[in-house]
C-alpha cells in the first residue's frame, strides 16, 4: 500500500489495516498524550491518543526518518547486540 492510498481511507479502515499489517516500532508519552509508532510498507504512522489506546486525537503519516528521534531514546541498544 502506498502512503497516499492509506491517507484516503476512513479512520476505521486505517486502524484495521494498521493493527493487522502494521509493525509496532515504539511509543512515548508527552504532555499527557500517548504517541504510538507503526511502520506499514515504506512509511510510518503515528497514532496519537488522548487516553492510552482509547481516544484517538489524530493519525499522522510520514516517510522521513528524521521524525523517528523521539522513539530512539526508548530502544535499548545493548539488548540488540548481545
């Protein structure tokens, strides 16, 4: 699926595809909002919740790896290389 195709879907369709086919990358909490990152094919999707996994504030899609910085802090590199 291409990014523009995903963006044309309804919220329910996006969530269905995301939960079935998306790969969980990470999450973080900031200013009372939970942001969960998934990868789907060649793009990333952030799902921003007002209450963890209950109320979606917005879904944001992107391809730039520069936006991955908030998730890198949560990755424990030593677990990956040992």
